[in-house]
C-alpha cells in the first residue's frame, strides 16, 4: 500500500473522535489515564486546535495528531500534544504528512509557531524533529510528566526536550524540501561529551565554540536489557544538557552521527551563550545520580 492511498484530514464525526480515543489506548496502553476524550478532541477544533487523522483506504484510523492553540508572550502559538501512528502503518511517511497537515492548518489560521515535547534519548524522534522538520530544541524539562501509566514511559524519568517549529522560517522550509539545516565542519568535529560515563568519572563541559552530546543508539533496547545503564545515560545527559541549554551557555542547532560509535549526537553552539568559566573551574557533572 502506497503512502498516497492514505488520507490525512481533520476528524469530523463522533465515531472518528472515538476511534482516536481507542487509538490512544492502543499506542500508550489500555491503562493510560491521560487519554484525550472525544469531546475535547471535537471542542479543540472549534477554538483553533488541531485534531486530525490518517485513514487507510478502508477508512480505518491509523494515525492522528492533536494539539491546542493559545498565547505565549501575547503571540498566538500551538502546542502539539500527541502524534502517533499504528505499528502496521509506520515507515510510510504518515508522521511527516500529519505534521505537514498540522502546519498547513495552523498557517491558514495565522499561527506561525508550534511547540511540542519529545524524549531526547530516542534517536529516531530527534532526527525526525530536527532534520526532517527543521525544528529546534529550546528547553530541557526534567521529568516533565512525572509518574505516568503509559506503557511507553516505563523505566526512565520522563525528561523531555521542548521543541520550537517556526513554520515560515527559511531553514524550516528548506528542511521540508529535503535540504536539512547546515552544520559547519566545526559542529561535526567539536569535542564529544559521552553522556554515559558512570560512577566516579566526571563529565567536563569543554570550553569550545561547538560541542557534541552523544545519545544511545537504541535507548528502548537499553531499557530492556541494561536498565541501570539506561538510567546513567539519562542522568548524565540531563546534567550536560541543562548546563548548556537551560543555563544559556549554548543552543542546539542540529543532530549528527558519530561514525566511530555509530551513535547520534546533538550539535551545540556555545558561541551565542554565556561564556563558560575558565578551564580550571569548568563545571563537572558526576555520571552517577
């Protein structure tokens, strides 16, 4: 079945809203307590939100995107709260089509910025958001959702990156056309911060214009086979990322692949942020919690 055979459009009937509720449970687990009810999906559309789905040729709902609109600093913006595609319909570009539909819907309403959260340790999500869509992280939030009943969120704290998608930015339009954000050579070769060191080892934040923060190749596999190591990755990455991004000492401009380890790395530009302390006083973050 080709991508073109799927229809992406706004949810329109009570049965479609209810199908979206069931899809949420299928994806996040039958005991997931944060399911968005059918009525809220419907009402959100009436006040500038987005509740849209991807339908296969039989009319079955196989994916959806949901978000609400509001104001940030007196500017109309959108929070994209959920995006999911059924496992049997993945790898067909439906996630991208749903995001493009969301973008077109909001641009027509005069909204030019979308925010959402994602797990920064999941390499596939990071590449989709930063490379395919051209969005950029603006904040790291520790354990954003706290304890959750979702089967997808077990094993680690729900640390999240908040991403900003500036819909009319030229770099975004180029990324959507298949030309991702340019990363200078310095970003690809800057000091590597391996965010999985443990125990007494410390992670030093180098005084360099560009640094790279490494993430696991497959954190879901790591959670299943070596949960303690997965937690060490998260705690160490949290320390490094909050020091750069949240403290104003750098901003993320893309993601690249470490050909030596075959892991992905966030490229962080530290030239526009606050100067790091002298090297003798470089902040250090213990790998253990």
